[in-house]
C-alpha cells in the first residue's frame, strides 16, 4: 500500500503536524490502527513529565483451566472462560488448554517432538495433567 504524508492537528497544542508516509508504514507494520493524536513536541513533553496512567483495576477470578484464583484487568462476565497468566501464556504459545472435571487439564500442542517419539500423528501431542500429579 502506498502512503502519503498527512496533515493532522495535535490534541494538546492544536498545531498542525505532518504524519509522514514512513511513519504511517511503521504504524501499519506494528498493527497500530489509530492515527497519532499529538505532535512530536507534545509527545516528548508528555513522556518527559513522567505522567503515568492510573493503575488498572484488577478483578478476582478463578482460572477455567487450572482452577487457581487469579486477578484479571477486566470484570469477568461469566459468559466466557477466564484464564490465569500461566494458562493464558500456554495458549498464546500455541497450546490449547481444555478444562476437565476435577481439575484435570489437556494441553494440546502442535508440532511437538514428543509426538514423533510416540509414533502418533506427527502434528500434535496430547498431554494430560491430573490435579494429584506433581509438577516436574
């Protein structure tokens, strides 16, 4: 996609500033969807003042996969499962985490070397962690 320089107005000082084609390409590469709101000078000033966002409110929840209590930065509605940081990181890394009765968990990893050793379908390996098993 071809980008062209764009004139924007700073939300802080009200001055016009140019959002260059190169900056727009950088934003697109990083997956940013919003245009900048402040000119470079106001961004720098804001950064140098040490202005911090207020701390996020955290809510108590119970992980749908492992059953451990956890804190999350949103109010759980009860309509969707909530995961602790550890289980969420496992899912993000490519493992699907499925809750089972009595706290047992399936970890379903794709392209795992253990699957080849088992002689099973080489695309995945199935791990089961039962609540009474110790972690190794």
